[in-house]
C-alpha cells in the first residue's frame, strides 16, 4: 500500500506531455513520487530506469513512451535533457563521451518553465578543455618523433601552452554571454568589492572608493582576458580547480606532487594544478574507459553542486525537482548503453548520491548487454495478479533494499547495481483509458525561491543603498570627517550663532580645524577670522607645524614621548564679533613650547589640538571627546587650555578629572575651580584675588568722610554660558563695598546683533541724582569702545572725572596701538595676567619665538611686541612647559596619574612670565605667586590713550602688593 504522505496529488488539467499509455502513467507517477521525496530533502537514490519491451515489435512504442515522459516532465518544470540518436566517435565509449560533452551545454537543460537560472558545468568543461588540448597536440604527444620540431620541447610545457591558448576552456566556446565578458565572477568581483570597502573604511570619499574598485576590476579583467597566452588569473581558486585537485578519482598511488590549493600560495597551487592536468592528459591519451568515467564523474559533481542546498544562493532549495536525462534510444550509435554502465560504475565507486535521474529505452535485443537487473523472475501466478503500477513500486523498493549489497565488488556479475531494468508488456503500451490521471509533485515555490531571490536581492540592495545613503548623510551631518560607511568620531559638527558650522572635538587622522573657519569676504574683519592684525600667523600655519612635529615624534621616537592636548576656542563667529585671537595666540604658545622641547629634550612632546567652539561654547562636548580619546591612548598625560570661565567649566573639569587628566590653564581665572577640583592648575590669578588687588586702587579713589557712589556694570549672561562676568561682578561688588563706597543697584546690559545696548544705561547712570565716581565694569574687551563712546557724550558724565575698574579681559585691548581708547576725564584701571617686562631679562622665550613662530624669523622681539604683548602666547607656553616637566620627571615618560602627582612639585624658572611654582599650592585651595599687572589707561591731549603700569608681580613672587607700591595719579 502506498504511503499517502509520499503520494503527490493528481496533476490538474491536461498538457501536451500527458502519458498516452498505462505504463507511461505508472512510470510518470513513480518519477513524481521520487521528485516529491527529493523536494522533502530525503535525498532518495536516483536509479537509471532502463525500460524495454518484452517483444521486439514494441521497441518504437517504448522509445515513444520515453519521449512522452520527457515532454511530461518538461511541462511540470523539471530540468530535462534528451540525447540524440547518434554522436560522433570511433568507438562506443567515445560516442558516449561525446554524449556527455553535449550535456555540458546549459541550454540542453530546462525549458522555459524550469525554475531558477541555468545550470553551470565548470568541472565538465575543464575535462573537455584538457581533452581538446590533447587532441590539438596531435598523435605525437607526449612522445614526438625524433628530429621533429617538438622533440626538444618540454611536453609538459607544450600542454600548458595549449591550455593557455584555449584559456583553459573547451575549444569553440563563446567568450561572451549576454553581452558581458565572462568574468571570473567568484573572485574578480569580490576582489573589487573588497577594494571598495577598504577605501570606504579608510574614510575616502565615495567616488574615490568606487573609482578604486572600478580601476581594480578593469585591471583584473585585462589580466584575465586581454593578455594572450596565459591562464585565468584566479584559476587555482575556482571551484573546478579545487575539485580537480581533491577528488580521489584522479589521485595516483605513486603521485608525489602536492595537491594543495591555497589562497595564500598561488605559485604552489598553480604547479599542483599543472601537474595534475598533465597526468590526466596522459590518461586521456591512453584511451579506455577512463575518459568516459571522468566525464560522468564531472557531470554528476556539477549536478550535485547545482543542487547544493546550503550554497550562497540556496540554489538547491530553489530547484526542488531533480535533473532528468532521457535516452529514447540507448544503443551503440549514441553510446547510451556505455553511458548507463559508466553512471553505475562511477556511482558505485564514489558511494555518493547525486540528483541525476536517468530514463533510458533500450531495444529488446540490447537488454542482455546490461547483464543484470534488480527485477526478479516473475512469481507464480495467483488468483489476482498485481497491476503494473504495484509491480513497479515493488521493483523499486526491492532495488533500493539491494542497492548496498549490489554495489559490492565481490558480488557475482554485480555490474550495474544502479540500473533498474523494467520490462514493459505489450498490454501496458496501449492507449490510456479515459478518466485515468497521473500524479504531479507539489509545484508550490519554495520559501528560498520567494525570500532569497533576485527580486528580494534587488529590494535588499535598494534598501541597503537607501540606508547607506541615509547613514552617509547622517555621518556627514554629524561628524567633521566621514565617508560612506565610517566616520572620525573624535570630532562633531555643531552650528555657530551666525548659521555656519564649526567642528568640535579633538583633531585626529589629519583633520584641521582651520578648514572649518569662514573664509574672509570683502568687508569682513580678518582679525575675527584668522588672528590679530599684528599676528603674522594663522591657525592653519600652526596646525601644519604641529602636525609636522608630531610626525617626527611618531616616526623616530616611539615609546619616548608624551602627548598633551591643547583645548581652546578655535572657531570664530563673525556675526557677534567674536575673535579668534585668543585661540590663535594660545595655540602659538603651545606650538612654541613643543618646538623648543623637541629640539632640546630626549623625551619628545606630541600635541593634539581640541576645539571647544566659539568662545568655548561647546567645551563639554570637547572634554568628552578628549576623555574618549585618552581612554585608548595612554600617552595622553594632560590638557592645556580651557581658558574661559563658563557655566560649563565645572562639568568640563569633572569630565577630564574622571578621565585622570590634569588641566593646566594659562588664562582661566575662575576662583572656584582650584577649590573644587584637585586636577586643576592655573597660571592665572583668580578673579577674587584680582579684585582684591584692584581694591588697592579703589581705596585711593575713595574720599574719606564723604558719601561716594560706585556701580557695577556687567554684561547680561542669562542666555549665555559666561560665568567670568558673573564672577567679576560679584567680587567687584564686594570689593567696592569693603572700600567704603555706597553701591548703586547693579546694572546688566544686553547684546543685540553682537553689539552692547549701553545708551539707556549711560543715560540713567549719568543723569540721575547719584552719579557714581567709580564703575566696576564686568564685561568683555569688545564692549569697551561702545561704553567709552556713551560716557564721553552723555551729559552728567562727559567731561567729569570717572574711574573705571575692570578685570584681566581688558589686557587684550590695544590701547597703545590705537585699537581702543578711553573717554575724556575717564581713567581706566585693569588687571593683566602676564607680567612680561621684568621677566624678559631672564627668559629665552623671545629668542625662541623669533626662531620658531611663523612670520617672526629674524625679528627682534620684545615683551611689548604686538604679536606677544597680550600675554596669551606666553601663558600658554609656560603652561605647556609646566605640564611637560611633570610628565617627564627623571627624563622618562610618566603616566597621567604620575603627571597629576608631579604637578604639585613643579618649579621652573626662566619662563616667559617668571617662575612657575606649584610647590606651595594647597589641595583644594588658593595658591600664591601668580603673575599680575595693574595698569592705568588715560587719555592724552591728542585724543590717544596712554597705558601705564601701576604695579606688578612676576610669576613666583609671593610678596603681596601694597597700596604704597600701587600709587595712582590723581
């Protein structure tokens, strides 16, 4: 009884291939049952169905039945091939080999209803290529006649040359298919794709990556197809070559040459293939059954590969019906009988299943040539003889049970164990009765066909392409340096207040912050875009020089250097008048320190540059980028910079502290940072201490026993991150109160379009009944000119004595050069962080600056030279030298933890601002010995302004300033 689960349903409808006889119907049903098992992954053994008539008069009817089976299977979508009646060849074995050769044409398999793409026969074509090469060499090969031109040639070389001329393909095969060159798809295209991916991962532009891949593809194509007389470039990596070298069928017992093929050993692999090709060619020349059996072996291996389920394209799942070969006339004219014998012999020898199902018709008089059949003699008749269909299924089950034993070479006459001989009685070849149906295995497309198919691939590629484009856009919108697939995550894009884009983070992999600065346009202030008018360098100049220093350090001093990060404002906002001067001058000081250190020290200094944005507005993001980079670069020992006191300074310093990084700032005068963070070291006098020193001047402006008003005028910081202004205002208010002034309510002015709104404040200050004699200005240097304009023109203040006190930000003003001026009768007193004049006689700073800084070579520099007068460069230089000293104690690179500890023992003399001394700095407290200058600026008779030093201290001098020492002119 037939298992219902294994029985396919009836074939719906009719078609041209419907069986016309009862025997045909039963044979078609048996084929469909095998196909159903094949579809279910049970891998049933596929016999060679040899059908023959019991009477010679029915031979043609049997041949016609095979043709009907072929037409029926084609209608069901099976990949079918049918043999011709005759093939050329001197012997029957040769004709059988010619039949197999014809089957290597993919067009012979599958009609328009066949699923998935055509078959490929690379192994069979390789055998044919060697056979054609042997034929082309003539009868004299491999032993030419003495005296012939070939006698002195290496026969091995002759064979390889002939194969190279054939491109290791059979002769007379097309080099072009579907209008495209026959690329070595398995290797040339992947190699080109790897080239593209490598370029993308190197963060090249997408068009550079694609161009590199196309050039590489073109180069390999030229090498593979255009150059004459050579083997394909990736021959040893092809699947047919791997089979050719690994099949035991071709392994000779006495062969000593290596049969290994390896991606990493192309020469050795090529030699092994060449040796194997020579051995096979000699065997083909010798003749016999070897040629036919090798062709059959290659055919079945190709078919197995074409139906391999777990391949990259899941082709075995997409081809649920096994291939079928139909031989309507298997005889000596087409070598069909020899082919059946060869298939059985090869299968028995290999002991492996293959999907090929053969249906052959032989004439009655040729049956004895097959020698054996699994069909047993007919049993004695009983009352109800079984039908032909039942007998057919019984024969198949018995054949399957006997298959293992029948393949044994020790069995008598066990010649064709894989051939299942089926005699067809005359009564089964008659017309089929009406209403009889045949079966058809499921035609439902497999899941792999639906999911892992060309349309799915196109959809996936479209989705991946869209996702790649979106990701590339996202990377380019977010990071400063990005390619299609990757990005430099050490820097990010951020918007500036003027609508431009600035680059925030730490510069690595060749990134330059200067590339993100706005280009000067007609009418733009170059000072805001590059550096001070008197500064002969730009940020780009300094970045290039630092990069060259870093390259020398990494190339020649690996393991004997430390890395310092400069963190400063390297962006400019032209709309708000924000200047790049501070960042450019500080970066110059850091570079100068690096150049001097690397010229004179055995341990070298590498400098990385970090940008916190316009006025350090994004310093938190900058600090996070520095900390992330330092996590995988242990040579980073500390940070120099963060020179503005902002509301984000606490978070910034905490982030760097948690990363183990000490901070040495040249210009940040925050009072709270050294009290709250153990990793904070600053050369700048704190705001509280500065205002206390300005109190020495305020005390002289106070008239005893008389009410005297004072006022704090500060910039409004409600919508900004500025904390310096708040600190100055708070400490200034307390100082004025301590000096006995009657404080008026504090005033805050706002900015509109980057300019201060001071007119209404000036009117209320100057026209009121309580006009202050002292104003503490807690603002920025760029606001001083508008303020002086209002004070010099507003009735109540114009022409009347007025003192203006302010902090160290005014040290950036150029009063002597005419950059800024004061109003008539107004005297400006301000602090400066760097006392350069007295320290100038004991430092090499100015000689080093003239030697190393861009644009200053051969200049005679002084403490009051415009390029250095502000002190920003000097303070950054001294901070870098101090951090490097702590990081190289004992002339050996120190860890960042040791650097942090060593900073409290730093004492360096001969610096630009004096002696840098951290030895007395208490933990979480204020240190002494800051450099400080108190200056007085007054108006002269010609309208210019004259600055005068009131009193000063160089760095390292801990003696307190006194009122007597800081006498002012009244």
